[in-house]
C-alpha cells in the first residue's frame, strides 16, 4: 500500500484536525485484517504485515500528527511527491527535499530533521551514517506529519494565538 504524505492535510484517511473518534476509525481501516499484529494498540498505532507502524497523536480530541516507522518489507511505501522516504538514503532524501523546502536540524536532537514549512520531520537513531550496511543511520527510521503550529516554540505559539484572536 502507498501512503502519500500531503501536508498539511494528512495522509490517506487520516486527516489532520479530524476528531479522535474519526481518527481511531481511520487508523483501524489501515489494519490488514488478514495479519493483525499483537502489537496493535487501538487509538494509538497499528503494524502492517510489512513492519510499517502507523501511529496517531491526538490532543484536545483532534488529530495533531501521524507518524510512520520504516517498514522491513517494500510492500508498503510512504511517499512525499513520489519520493519513498524510507527507501532513499537519508542524505539523498534531505538533498532532494531541499529542492522543495528548507530542512533544519532539530536543536534538541541532531538525528531529527524538520521541514517546518511542510510540517514534516524525519528521524534516525544516529545523526549521520554514510555506511549502507548500517541501515539505522543510513535511512530515516520515522517520518511525522503534523498540524500547523506543531513545531512552534512557546514564543511562536503565543504569537500564533495572538494573530488568531
């Protein structure tokens, strides 16, 4: 199955801003009923047979973010503008994403890169690794798509609140 990231809207049936009940139902629809994982947690995450984990994050009864973890099989793909974010080496993905938007290192975690204008973040267990045999650093392990304001600092959040008042 292909999961097309479409910031800031969402991915597949998971739409940013939908209520928790709808988000839970949408997450459940992504479960492969022929291979339900014992690790699934309704309202939190499902594991697909490929090893892909789909996780939802809700706050104040609204879907704020959707996170995917890298699958172990290629039967599921997470795509952004045709780029398979888990199949392309991290350094190449950053370069190619840079054609669309700015990508910044998270000041609190050098292994996390954020594309704030797209509301996407990419993480891997080590900050950089150019060895293809070391998949944990060579490829990104997770990608998160979030609601507008998700990455705001406290000052930015206060400014956003003031603008929306």
